[in-house]
C-alpha cells in the first residue's frame, strides 16, 4: 500500500506521520480515515516500519494487541477494504465526515517597526 492509495481511499496522515528529515527507524506511517463511524468511533491505520502488515485500530498508535482489531498484509488491498467494511458494520455504519484539522497560526513575537 502506498501513501497515494491510502489517501485515495479517504485516509489522511495524522500529525504523527513521518516528516522529511526524520530517521527511518523512529517512525511509522499513521493515517486516520476521513469519516467517523455512526457511533463516533474513529478508524486509524498504522504501518510500523520494517513490519509487513498494517494494523487497524480505534487508537492512533495502538500499543497492546487487544487495541488492534485487524492486521492485514501490506499489499492486501482486498483484505484492507474488507476490514474497513467490517469496522463500519460493527459500529453502526459510516457517520459524519471528520471536521477539518485546525492549524495554529501562532507566530513568535516580532517587534513591529
């Protein structure tokens, strides 16, 4: 799965997604689906670097095995789509679109001349 493919499905990179300049060993690809479930649950997908699977969870960075409801192969697109359908079926269907992320435009104090 590629960034382009995941974005095409409706995933958006989270704030903790890798950025340019980070070392390859200290990040994972993390995305959030752009729709909530009907019950308000959110869907996240994470691909830990060096692991040939993607983990789906309601948590951005699941640490315990019980927090992951599905693991699919890195190149198993039908498996990912089936896991997503199962997630939304278990949570009452697809809900509202996520609100756009608010960006902080805070700038450090600058002396005005």
